[in-house]
C-alpha cells in the first residue's frame, strides 16, 4: 500500500495544526457557526443528531495493521469503543467531542491517516474493488491509478468548492464490484487491441434524491490522459453546475439538463486545452505508483493437496463448510483465497466494529494476510491474501470474534446506514429494521436456498444505505412526524445496473418483516430452477410482487 513521503507528512501535519487553531478559536467564540461549518467539513467533521461525527479516510479501502491498532486506540480514548464502516470504504466515529478532534487528527497523522476531503463540496474518497490486485477476473490493477488520482485531487485548489460533493469509483475487473455506474464519475479500466491500458469513462451517475445510472462519454481513454480528462469534466461541472439550489447541484442533474451528447462535446472541447499538458502521466510516474502495490511474498504451495485437505475439513464440519463457501473468494494465485470478515452478526448494527475487534483484525492481518486489510462497500472487511491451508485455523479464530457469520451475499448480509439513531438528516431509524429482518430470517438453510440477494436500507433520501440498488431496498420516510418505510424492488449495482422501483405506499415499522417475508415467499413459490431473486423479479414483473404485498385478504 502507499506510504507517505516527507511532503505528505508535512501537508497533513500543517492541516492538523491549522484545524487545531480554528477549533480553539471557534470554542472561544471568535469564529461564528457559519464560518466554522466549511472549516470542519474540510476535516471530515459533521454535527449529527446527538454528537459530532468524524469520517476518517480509508483510501480505496486499504488499511494496515498499525493503522487498525491506532483506530482501536482512538475509539477507546475518544469515542465509545467502536467505529462504523461506511459504504464509501471509510470509517466513522459517532461520538467524538469537538474539542478532542484536533488530537484525534494528530494521532491519525502519526500512522499516515487523515480525514481530509471526506466531507464538503469536494472530491471525496476514491473507491474501488475490495479484491483489487488479487481478483482472478481483474484486467488491470486499479490501485496505482487510484493513488495517482488521490494525490492529484487532494488539496486541488480548483476543486475545493465544487457545486456539490463529488465521488469517483474505479474498477479494473470484468465484474463491477465498485458500483461505477452510480458515481459522479465511474472509471472502468480496459485494454485496447494493442494491449494499452485505458479507461471507459462514465459520468452523471448517483443515488440520493434523484437516482441516475451514469452515461458513457468515452469508450476508451488512454490511461496516460486520465488526469487531464478528469480535470476537463470537473471544469465543465464547476462552470455550469447549479450553485443556487443544492438539490439540483450534482453533476447528474447537469448532464441530464444538457444532454449526454452536449456534455460530452463540452468536455472534449475543454480537454483540448489540457491534453498532452503537464498532467499527462509519464512512464516514470506510473512505475512509481505501481511500485507501492507489488505482490507480497506468496508461498509455493500444492493447490491439489490444499484442496483435498479443505474438502476433508469441510466434510467434517458443516459450519466451516458454510463459511468456506460463502465468506472466502477465489484468488489469482494458486493456493490462496481472499476472506471476508462479516460485520453482520444479528443484533449488531451492520458495519459496526469494536475497538477490541479492530485490534484483533490487526493481529490477524499480520498472521494471515501480510499485515493489510481492506474495507468494503458492503460494510465488511477483507483479508485479501490468505494461504488456503490456513483457512481452517483462521476460521476458528474468527468465530469467537464475531467475524465468521457465513452469510456473505445473502439476505442477511444487508447494507444499512446509521439512520435516525445517529444521523440528523434521517427520517427514520434503519438499524432496528435490519435487526428485525435478521431475526425473522434466522434459518440459514432457508437463507442459503434463496441464493444471492441484496437487501439495502436507508434512513432517508440521501441513500447512504444504497437502497436504490438493492434487489430489495427499504427507505425510511416521514409521514406527519411518524416513521414509515417504503419498499423498492429490482435494483442492481453491477454491470446490468438497474434502479429499484417503488412497490407502493409505505409501511409502519411493525409491518416491514411481514412485507419482506411475503416478497420472499412469492419468489420461492414462483421461481424456476436456478433462478435468482433478481431474475425472477424481472421475469415475473413488478406488478406481480405489488399484488402479492397489497392483496386484500379474502
């Protein structure tokens, strides 16, 4: 993973000192609330329903053992002993005291971490596939490009005050595990017929109040031009984006207003002023960035012998067999697997992780995965490089730690924002809904029989829980001061991207588990052999499920 140089360290140290002074002056009454607002947002600090919330950047999801231990120490000293993983691969603290935030930032800086540009109207954290660099279906490793773009975007003066927040995702695999079609800019790494690296460029995707699937404006952009092309897009957005109405300020609204062709033409025209300029990537710069993401010292193993041993272990232990099938993933190196640590045990808010668990993950990375972990869009964690022969002892350690819930990809691996329990923007609570569904579908054999099924829950239209792209999405809404829940069906964040469609009138909290059960039961009754929930939904149609849920009893 990328390591700071002296310039990086000085920049972050200066920012910490600057914010320490700003915070002290604010607490002394020398800075007004409206003046402090942009200053705290530039440092990842929100004011939520009950306390400040600090969003810590995890660039493209990579985090070291030392960083995990520091996060654990910070949650113990300054918070309530736990943190929360977000759908943007970042980590949030829900209970820091404002006066402690400069000290937290200073502690983070010591292990090469920060909270810069995790909030505010700027370019946010660059995200990517959690299996980058190890996935068998990977065409090009996206991590070096993510790091190049991160360095380019951080503190870029032209993009510090955009019309609205701006999110970029990069994927280098044939299977989209980064939801590139739902970002302000989505980038798919590709190779042309000459074997040259380049990007398919999508613009104008996003969720929130106006969910939109991004549009392709470049089928193939040579990789050396990526920074200048991004700059051209952002210049057009900066010039033409709506600054009068924040609800119409995202680039997706601009692209829709202009039309994709007109937007593409504007970007290409702006790019002509930037193409082949100083931001063109050189071979030396690419080599420098790639040098931070070299392969670890993998062991030479006998894959056949390992496979036989795993089969024997799985045959003798059903719980291990379930975990092996659901929570481990193919690796490009024979004899290795990637392992997802589930943060979704029943009764725990999805994505929450305690200080003790953070320390444990740090220990596990050093023993099993070369001292590195990854955060995921689904609010879990990954050990990317585990020798297959070590899977059984690893599983034995994960189980008492609460990381071995064997439900990856199922209904129970739900994505859920903190909702009304924490967020001042939320219309309704999300966490209790998640727990009631987990308890309703406690039979793992039944859950496995349902196959892959994405269930996403958001507490408001900002869609931090990505409800628009869940096969089943749940949205908290307010009705005359009471919490209700709208159910949506048919969303998907992958290559065949789709936005979920609202089923009908919203439900009270107590009704939601029954509604989900009706939907699932209808799928089970109507599916054909081998048909997934999403496939069945598309075949049966939206009206079929609407009729099932809203049918009046005889």
